[in-house]
C-alpha cells in the first residue's frame, strides 16, 4: 500500500548553529524569498515514516529561455523529498520580487496515472502577495489504460500564498519574514467499464487534493520547511462491477527541513 502513495511523489540549518536566529540581510530586494545565484546550495533533511534521508539542491548555472535569464536547479543525487524532487532540473528566475519556475514536472503515479506538466513561468513565491491569493494555476486532462480499464483524469496544479509570518521557527532556527505557500495538485479520475457491450463511465476519484505541500520561504534564505501530504480516497465501488488493484485509500506525511544554506 505504501508503494502507491510513494509513486505519487515521484510522478516533484543555515550555516549558524541550530539555536541561532536568521535575520534578513540587506541587499538586492529581487532575491527576496529565493536567493538565485550560481553556487547557492540548500541541504535538507527529508523525513517520513519509512526513513530519514538527505537531499542537496544547488543553483548549477544559468540558461536563457525565450530571451529571459533563468537559473538551473540541480540535486546532488536523486532526491527523495517532494519539494526537492519538484524543483530538481527546473529553471527559476526572479522578476519584480516574484520567483517563476519553467520546465517539465512529472507526477508519476506509476502504471496507475502518470502526469507530465509543462510549466511556463509558474509562480512559486511572490513578495507582497496577499493572504489566500492565488499565485499560479495550470489545468489539463490526460488518459491512461490501467489493468485494461481506460482512465481519464482532470487535474489542476496551483500555488496559493496562504500567509505571511513575521517569524517562523524550524528545527530550532528562527527565520524572520516568511511566506507560507500551498502547492497543490487536485485531481478527478473517471473509469470507463464495458457492461454488456455498453461503455459506462464511473467516477473513481472525486475531485480532491492528492498532493498538498505547505512550504515556508524565508527572506534571503529560500524554502526552509515543507510539510507534504500525499493522499487519495477512492469512491466506494463495492456495488459496481469495477475492481481496481490499488488500495481504497492511502495517506502519507513527509517533511523536509533546511539544515544548511550556503552562498
């Protein structure tokens, strides 16, 4: 059962001591909540109920896309955390105190329903955004045959600025001026079953957030904590002639904590 929910995720201390306080450093306001400079490196502890691992994410260089300058994000090894998996290999840029992401995002539900999203300047975090403000959204549909059952899905990926905090403590470190952003993938899945020669459609997954990641971005530091819930609840199909070889429901919680940031 754990295998299915992990497939959902694969589809994406600062240098002071643990009790120190991290204060914003005066400088170029364009970096705001995600310092983008070649060589900048973030080290995260990725924690779930199965294991604790370590991911290292760096700005590996620069590239030009459609005449705009971007910074390339690269993980040291294959990342295990949801956030680092999502950002790994993407191109980020900063403009007007907004961080944009461009690239291909894979949410691979294995054989069940792989999703590939092409993102073009999808907003990760924005300075000055109001509470509950929608930052970016992209929607689409796809189809896949699983165990001889045709499936179709509608999905929406979005980021929402949930809150702005004067300070936030993670792993004993106090960060000042923090943006709280919700990164969510909402899905609805329908199956087509042939009964007596007639195709009938059944909704097997009502519209719901199968991925919900609450991410904390500290000014001039970047993403310092991500709490991600990967979950789904299928419809009760016991009275219908449909059998899917996956669990009826599943939930898994994971956390990624910044343990070091270097420039």
